[in-house]
C-alpha cells in the first residue's frame, strides 16, 4: 500500500471511530444498536474502537451499542474493557460500604462526587459509566484523622512525600483501599492551587447544600444538582474537555432537569462561568444535549471564549482526541472567572508552550509524578514533621477560603 493510500485509510478509520463513539454515547435504547454502527465498527477496526472507547471512558456505552450487531469474539478487547469497568465499580462499592461507617464514626462531614454517584444515580444502568477512582471530600481539618483511621483499617497511603505535596499545594491525598480501589481523598474539589483561587464558594457552603443519597446500599451525601452540574462542567473543561465521558455526564444530569437561570447564577457565583459554559456548549455540539440558546453566553459573560472553543473543536474534535497535547486542551485549561482573566491565562500558557520551551504539559502533575507509581516522587517517605506541616498548611488555606 502506498503512502497516500495508507494515510487515507488511517484518516478514514479515525473518522469512523469518532462517528462511532458519538453515536454510541448519545442516549438510546441500550438493547439495540444505533443505525450504522456495525459498518463504522468494521471500518474503524476492533483494536482502535476498544482503545478509543477506553480512553474516552465510554467502554460500557460502546460495548452495549455494538453487542447486538458485531461478533463478540472480534471485539473481545472492548468487552474486556467493559468488564474491567464493572469490576472496578463493584470493588468501589465494597470499599465505600466500609469507608462510610469509618467517616461517620469520626463525626466527619464527607461527600462523594463523580464516579459511583454518577453511575448509580444518573445513568440508566451503572455499567455504562466507568471510572478509575473514588472521590471523597472531607474538611481539610479532618484529613489527618481520616488518614490515621483508614491506615488502621488496611488502606495503603500512596502520597507520602508531605514536603512535596505542601510545595505543590495539592488538594487531595491518594490511597489504595482494601479492595484495591484508588481513593482520592480531597480536602477541596479542585487539586490545583490556581484553580482554587478562581473557585469562590467555600467547601463548607457546598457541604451545607449537599443532598443525601444511597449508592450501592451505602448512605452518602453528594453535591446538590446545581453544584453537581457546575462541578462536572468546570472539571471537564479544566481537565482539557477532550473526553466524551465528561460530556455524557452533563447530558445525564441535565436529563434529570435543570433550572437554567439558577444554573447560570450558580456557575458565576463559583467563579467558573466560562469553564462551565464551554463544557455545556461542547456537550450541545457533540452530543446534542438540549442546552438552551443564550445559556452558555450568559455564563461566560460573552461569546469570545465560546467562539474560540468552537473553532478549535473544528480542528481537533473531542471525539477524535487521543489525549495528545493540542491547542484545544490549552484553551480549555485556560478557563478562569471572566473573559479577560481567561485570555490572560491562555496567552500565558500559549507562550510557555511555544518552542524552544515547548512542553505542553498542562495537567496538575507531569506523567512521571503519577502517585500510583512506586517511582513517583510523591511516593517518597516523608517525616512526621513534614506531614504535620502539610496538614497545618491545608487547614490554613481552608480557613482563608471560609473567611
């Protein structure tokens, strides 16, 4: 096969994969296949489909959409990814059932966000929504006691380099629970300090508005519906906006009903108007989520950021993303409280990314700092004094945000 023919085939497979994912993720009767997906799956190929679905966090949606029309043996990789997601969910529910009483016994106010909450409360069937960890939010002042209690119950602390965590001003501590679930123990919804400076409400305010729920038989509390949407939208955009699962999450929560005027006000009160607006406009464009005209513009305080987002999506559509560094990720992660501050942040990031300094690594931590790796500097053992200084530092930041 010649070079041009090979490139044409690769581009055709990539386009077919993107179209396939969008059709499979769009809500439908999960017992039947959307129109045309069998042909798209054949063109894309099983390996590409499995890899793309897993990257986008939608293996369950794609597996159930294709199951009626494709050979299970040929798409075994996709089925395996779906089964891994189900296994993680079952183990997370087991760990949550043990975690809840521990936190209640400490008298700690705690919230569960994303992951199992979305799967159990918002998706039409929980195995459609895969996730990799359990996100639990506790007050910063309680983190030390929670870490001690979980350690006594057999949890493994993965973040132990307290001096580094303090220097980075990390908003979470990572552990592995008894059933191998990764626990992101948050003292704030957002990990990075720059985003926390944009975020306006205190965590105590969010806890006061929280709603009770049951997840896998465990009584929990989670963000109220408006705070849930704002958090999901802001998280999607600030994480890069390039994974379909984040847009699907918005679609599922919105399907339960949304007061748009109140949502606009809530997003702006968080200082997250542009970030949420971009996520909603992207969800409307990619998955036809019924977001009323004018809502994103009202949230963002204008059209400039949304127009820029639409333009980069034409060049780098979210459904075709494979996580590579791109102008789309750069623009998404630049979202701040207003148009001017967003433009300033985008210019700063763009200048930092240009050659010869080019290294468009915009995640809160570089890949070699993954705390799940035994070689991560976050895994290095810290002293008791470093631990205490970290706990005092996060408690001080919590007090500043509260007052």
